[in-house]
C-alpha cells in the first residue's frame, strides 16, 4: 500500500466517503482513487463540501503533489461537474488555443478567425485580466456593444454563422473549477502543475474540443519562471488532454518581452486589426509570426491540413486574401459589437492622459522584466488587481523599442495611456526599472522554442 493509503480500494468502495478522510489521505502522501476525486469535484460544484475542507485538501494536494492518475481523474471529474458544450452539430472539427498568459498576448484575435477561415470551428472560452496579465474578454469589451456573456445556444449560433466565437466561461461549464480556482487564488495554492493542468483542461474539454493548441509562455513574463517547470506543465497537459481524446500540442514560446507593440485593451485590438487588414508593421512581426504558427497547428489538428507547416501556409493565405478579416468582423457583429469603431480606430482611442517615456541613456535594450511591464500596464488602468474590478478600455502602453534594439538617449521607449494624469507616474517609474539599457546587445531568443506533442510529452514525463 502506498504511504497514506490507509483506506483500501475495497473498503473505500463499500463504505461512504468522507471529505475528512480524503484530506487526511492526501495530507499523509496517499494517492486518491478516481471515485474519491470525483466526490471532491462534485462536492465543489454543488456546494455540499464546505470551503474550509476544500481549501485544506487543496493545500495538502499542493504540498504532496498530484500523481498523473490523480491529475487525469481531477481533470475529467471537473470537466464532468457541469454541462458540456457539443460541437457535433457544427459539422466541423472544433479546435481552440490556450495561452498561459502574458503581456500584449493578443494572438486569440488572429488565430480564431484564421483557423475558422480555413474550415475549423473555434469555440474559444477566454478569461479576464488579473494581476500582470491581460484578459481577452476585457480587450474585446473595449468594442462598444460586444457581448462576452452568451448562452451556450447563442455561442453555437455564432459558431455556426461565423466559424469562431470568443466568449467568457459560463456558470454551467466546469463549475467545480470556478469554486476551486477561487479558493486556490485565496489560499496560495495556484502554482501546482496537477492543479493548473486540471483547471485549464477541465474548461477546455467541457467545450467539446477535438483539438487544442497550448501556448506555454517562457521567460521574464511567464506564469512559471523555470523552463523545466514550463516543460513539465506542457507535457502534463498534452498527455492528460490526449488521454481524454483531444489531440493536443504545446508550443513553448517567448515572453521575455511583451508580444508586439501594444499592451492594454483597445490598443491591442487595433494592432490585430492592422495585421488582419494585411499591414506588416515591423514592430508587430512577432505577433503575426506566432499567430500564423499557432493557427497552422490548429488547422492541422482540425484535419484541414496535412501538417502544421501546411496549416501555416493556409493561414497566411487567409490573412492575405481577407477571409480571416471577414470572419473576425462577422464574429464581432454577431456578438453585438459596433463595427464602425474600426473605420478610424485611432479616433476611437480616448485615453485620459498620455506620457512618453524616453531613453535615459544610449545603448541596447538589453533586458525587459516583462512581469513588471505587465504591472505597469495594469497600473495605467488597463488591468485589475482584484477579480471583478472594472478596467479602462483606453488605457495601456505602446512599446517603441524591442529587446536588442539600438537606441539613442532621448528616443521614445514607450507611450503610456492612463485613465487619469495621476495614474501616469507609477507605470512610468516601473518602466524605468523594468527596462535595462546596456552597452552590449543581448542574445536573441527564438520566438518558438520546443514543440511538445504526445510522444515527446510521454518521454518528458517518464524521465521525471
Ligand atoms: N489558469 C487557469 O484557468 N487555471 C489555473 O490554475 C491557472 C491558470
């Protein structure tokens, strides 16, 4: 018997389960059976297990860790804790992309229409800004009228009409995660690979996906800092989702600087719409490239291209022939958004106050603390520190110099758009500390590092 497994399989199956026993078992280093984990997920969803017991179990799981079997059982139990969306009636394979979050990460607005324009359905459930990372829903809500709270029927109608829909998590999908994630946030139990994996995948799998592309960020703005942790999490998610029947691949991508030029709400959409309209601004080259690569994988996993490379070529055509723009605009319109704001996007941008941060010395942009830059964006008014706080659609930061760029003293490094003039000082101060200018150029970091598919994931996990 494994340590802590005082309750035998037979006894557990025969006698009623009590949460206190499951807390003790995990606390002592035992491994929970699938039916025990199902009890926890069900109890979290229907409120029958009190929050203090759930929080105690989460802390035990955080400290002791979850085995791969426990992680898989928790993922499936949380997926099954509520209603599930079925993409069967759409007549296309359903594929989504999930990012572990970053600064200026706006690829959703490109990959969803790109993949949809190439024949894949993209039922995308997204989140809100919290702390140093931005939120897709907040960015979309800067379009007047855009509804992120659709019913599942409305979601399906938009998908049938446009091929893509981006909305928020509903109360009905994976309710166990809603309860457990809120508790983890309050009890310091977020950063655990098994819990993160189950939380992210339960929501994605409840959306009825055939394929999933995971964008796992690495570098100074990443959720997990150590590269080995990122690789482990990516492998765990790929292996768990594949075992649940969803074709999945993870890409480790660079977040050692903000992605593209804009970090905020409306200004990120403007950057994407420029790209969708075929413009090729140098500063947005990384957003374009990463979006094409991610969309290529989505199109491949959705069965519309023989390889990710062939999928990328199809995505590039969809960008160039305008079909992706048409999908994006149709989706915005179908979800109530006012398309006229895209006629002259700069005119719609009305920040409360603006300041330009200039280079204080000449040299190379050597290092960016992207997490700190994310906090600067949040302090401008574009993000929130506590769930539920409002955000300013017009706030954010435009970056004018990328990592490795040679700059002269007095050259603009960034433009801050804040809600009020009083809110300019803090982001300005953070920017000055977060950007390092030095005499030597830094080593270039590839935009996409490792690609982890099923076989690589299994090898990585078995070598741990
Ligand atoms: N995002 C989620 O949805 N869950 C986690 O646990 C971490 C990030």
